[in-house]
C-alpha cells in the first residue's frame, strides 16, 4: 500500500458520497478539495457521513478497519479533515501503523 493508493481510495469515496448530493453540494474530486471550514460545501453532518464512507472504502480496498474520527485526530494542531489530501495523509498514517 502506497500513499497514492490511499488518495485514490479516498477520492473514490468522495465520488460515491457525491452520488447522495444535489449538484450544488457535490465535492470536487481533487486532493485540494476543502472538507472543513468556510470554503467547504459540507456541514458537520455531511463531514461525518463522508468520513463513514471513507472508512468503508478503505476497509474494502485494504482490508483494514480504522476509525478516522478519534481522539488522536481531534487533538492534532491541524485537523486531518481540512482537505481530501490531509484526510488521505492521515488515513495513510493510520493504515501504515496497523
């Protein structure tokens, strides 16, 4: 498993998540897409739902179960949920540890 593989899986999860949204709320399929903050199209409920889809996709792809929204994620100086790339980087770190 390499970082680009994890990023691809996260982007697949975003694409799957987008199927549930109307056109105005769909997320861009780029690593730079904001998931948290003023420029994000997601509210807190949407972010939680996206995280669940990402966890499921990562399990399907890498056969490893992980929890992205844990105490470790919440205690970081820079949230791993800022963007698709930061979420992917955080997921890669967790997957590499397991």
